[in-house]
DNA sequence: TAACATTGTGGGTAGAAGTGGGTAACAAAC
DNA sequence: GTTTGTTACCCACTTCTACCCACAATGTTA
């Protein structure tokens, strides 16, 4: 099972229920490696979305780096704070749902309908309107980047 | 159990009660390693906030950082003194609350409403207004540091 | 087509978490 | 010795949340 660890793809539509719970697509759930303990870390993403990392992913990429950053410069301090401040560890409930924090729900303008997309090793949670309105890559850029990234 | 030692994330709103007691988020309490004896060291933080370290973390800092700094310049010595001078060990009460010292409460302008944020290996306690008003990083700086640290 | 399994959604409820206050113990001040 | 004030411990109350069960809709298998 160690072949593809946490590779998320696809787009899904879900609704936040009255308690603010959000379903995670079952395909994403099964893509979680078992030692993840069914946990995600959710935080602010770029462009007004919420990102969710499997915990191991978060630890590997973020925590390790943040610990190294010295707190001496104001710039570093602001950065570390702005990353961790909005990050919360959440566990899937029995039905595979997570609870969003009020701040993140507000930040990403999530009301009832949400769009969830898989982005390789993380998940993004969007307001459907915002997702439609973000600028798509120009066809030229797309080809340019495609060449470089293989794919 | 090999998870990560004391990694604090997230933001929480609490109130100082009439006795000056401050609740510590349960998520932070459980992130304390058991041998910490339910203790924190609180002291002056950068940018007008109060910082709270688990005792083991505090000890590590004192040994690693402060000791070296102290011998060098007068400026550093002043800094070290101001940090250690106001440092107090506090224990959580039965409900998971701590008592702030008058000096720190005054220094961070904590009145009734406070914001608590987790910053990797320490906790910061803020006046809500101050927290909102600290300069956020410019998007360029953010991306720049993101590239270096995260991916 | 019928039987069954999976998935998304909704809601009740016990226990946890946050908040407030009483009081005994102790130290400092009078 | 008495008074005052602070602190730590205990108990009480309200709010929130994690866990449980339920069910409809969809997909799958025989």
C-alpha cells in the first residue's frame, strides 16, 4: 500500500451541514495513509481557500521548516505566526467529516455549498463562486509549464 | 507516541475572569508532555505579547540561546535580563487555567478579552486589538518565505 | 430486478470544555 | 493578635462537541 501515499485528485461538491461539519470525499479518506490517524491539518491557503494537509505531510513540510527559522528577525516571526495561527489539527468523525474553525469558514467565505479539490499532496476547500472566478492559466502559460513539469 | 513534541497551532478566544485567571485551550494542555508537570514558563514576548513555554522548552532555550548571548554585547545582556527577569513558572489549576502576573498583564495590555495562538513550540497571549494590528507580511514576503520553508 | 453495500446528510445525547464563584489556607500589614 | 488580601482548591452551571444511530440516495453484485 505504500505505492502512492496521499495523492489527491478530482473535484467534489459538498454541503456544510447545520453544525458546520464538512464531508471529506471517500476517495480522499482512503488515500490517507493509515498512520495518519485520520487527521488533517487545516489552515489558510492562497487565494481565499482553505487547505488541508494530512498530518504527516504537514509535519514534514511545515513544522520542520518553521522550527529552523530563527525568531530573531521580525519578518520571520510574522511569517511563522501567520502560518501556525490559523492551522488546526482536525480528526475525521465516524462518517468521515471534519469541523472547520469559524475563522477559516469566514476567510474562505464558506456558507453552505463548498467545492473540494485534490491537489497532489493536499486538499483545497473553496467557495464554489470563488473557484469559478479565479483566473485560469493562459493556454500559453499552461503549455509552458507543462513542458517543465513533465506530466 | 512519536508524534511531535509540543507542537502548538491554532487561535483561540478566551476571557480573563474577575480573578485574573486565564484558560489554556485543552488542545494545548494535551500537547504538553506528561513530564512537564502541567507547567509553563510565562514571560515577556516580542511585539507586546506574553509567551508561554512548556518548561522543557524553556530550559532548552535558556541553555542554547541565552547563555551565549549573555556574554557578548550590552544590548544582548539587557535583552536576556528583561526576558528572564519577568519569567515565572505557573501551574495549571484543576480546570486548566493559569494565573498571569500583574506585570505581564500590564505589559501585554490584557484586560478581559484575550487571544491565544499556538506558534510551533510556544504559546502567545495577545490583546485582540494588538494581534489584529501587527503588520502582516506582504504577499511577496510570504511567498518568498513559503518557497524556502514549505515548498 | 432484488438484495446488498457504500456514501452523503441529519439529528440526539453523554461527556468534555469554558466560565464563574465560595471558601479555606497562607502571608503580609496593621 | 487581628485584619486584609491573595492564592489554590473545590464545586456548580452553561455551552459545545465528539460519538452514536438513522436514513435516503446512489452504486454494485448476484
